[in-house]
């Protein structure tokens, strides 16, 4: 089960970096989904599954540190 959690952690970090690069935008030109090469709805579903907040409930992406 450790490999699964590592994979989820890596996926979550990858999504967070893409969201930071896209300045919180999920869809459209320059959006995180576009940067990751996936559909916007797929990205939202993965973010929900991983517990990554987005939209009005999220912190401002400019203020969140990226490691």
C-alpha cells in the first residue's frame, strides 16, 4: 500500500505545481488541465479524490508555496 500512497503524493504534487503555474486556472488556454494534457473534468475529479481544493474554496495560488 506504500507504493499507492507515494503515487498519490506524486500526482498531487504534480497537480499543485500545474495549478500554481496556471495561477489557479483549471481549463482553457494556459489552464492546468491544458498543461497536464488532460480534460478539465478529469482534473477536477482527481483534485476531489486527492483532497486538493480549487475554485472559491481554495487558497490563492499565488500565495501557496510550491516545493
